[in-house]
C-alpha cells in the first residue's frame, strides 16, 4: 500500500467520525430541548425574542413569590416571623 492510499484512508475515516459526531450531538441537543419543553426548530427565534424583551432569565414574578410565602404561612408551614421576613426579603427590604 502506497502512502497516498494510507493518507486517503485516514482522512476518510476522520471525516466519517466527525460526521457521526455532528449527528450524535445534534440528536442529543434535540432531545435535551424537547425534554425542557423547547421546540428545537424555533429555539433560536424564542431566545432572540426573549433577549429583545429583556426576559431571557426571567424567573417567578414578585407577585408569585409573595403568593407562595402567603400560602406557606396560611398552611402553617412558616411562622409569623418567617412570613414577615420572607415578604421583606422579596420586596427588597
């Protein structure tokens, strides 16, 4: 076997491995997005829209946090002091 055949075979195997890796990574990313409830086809547009509106890292709203603290207090899971401190922390005080 001459050196050209060896190089050609090695490069062909390398290209095939890279191609398989790209397919594997794409399928893995697709499944991860689907598991998180993101449509992989429109993911880039969704992220761009969130960035444009400043809601990329949006979490629960202040109202939701206060509602949760009030719910915990009404069910007796936190004391009056914990309720007061929790509301104070959420409101930035």
